[in-house]
C-alpha cells in the first residue's frame, strides 16, 4: 500500500512539473518567492490595524509571527526526522524533472512553504472573519504550495503534509490568542 501511495505521489508530482513553459516558469518562480507576498501581508496588517486598533493588532501580528516561526521550525525538524528526499534528489525521479529554480535542500517532507503559508492563511481567516480575506489567503496558500510541486522542489505529499501542519499550527496559535487577548485588553489601574 505504501509503495502504491509513493508511486501515485511521484506520478502526480512529475505530471504537475511537466506542465511548464517559459512564462509559467517565471510566474511560479515568483509565486514561490517569499518577498513576492509582502504587499499582501502589508494589506492584511493595515486591515487588522484599522479594524481592531493598536493593542489587538500587536497581539495578532505577534501571533502570526509565532505561527510562522513554529510551522517553519517544526517542518524543518520533520524534514530531518523523516529524511524523505526531495524529488530533485531522488535518483529515479530527478532525471524526469524540469527545474527552473534549482533544487533546494536534500529533504522535503514536509514543505516549509506550504506549512508557513497555510498557518498564515488560517490565522488571517480566523482573525478577520472576512470572507474575501479568507478566500484571498487560502488562494495564496494553495498557489504557493502548488508552485513548490511545479518547480520540482516537493512531492504533492510533502505539500499536503505542510498544509496540514500549517493548519494545526494556525489553529493552535489562534486558541492561545483567544486565551491571551482578554489579558491584554484588561484595563489597568
């Protein structure tokens, strides 16, 4: 059964990687870059600040920072715990790949990009309670995750694992946020 899942993962991942062209190579390389998304983060920050005020905004910003750090560090620890090679390092797969943005580190399970973007998307959705912000950030997480498979840096399974981790981290941080926020907002004498 595990062998069948691995073959399915390879087939899906190489299939996605083969739908390439010069324009899509540029687009998905940009989508995968962290700095590309800074304007989106800035818009979210401005929205949160204007909607909730400085105190709540600072707690939200701190929460997002904690979620990114946690999902990133947990995903890196999982990579070294599972030691699953990235497709571009796997002997039977590497020759099948188109790698417009190079290969990346040796291990790929779970995808840090997918974990980080999923945790931000989860928190953005929970904090804002705004349908459009939720849709935009979920699309952002999906696009970013897809780009990792398109670029040959991860298998589909790596990305699904990363998204799952990001959702769990986002929910956990939101639960902690709900416990801490009343303490921050409590009037002081």
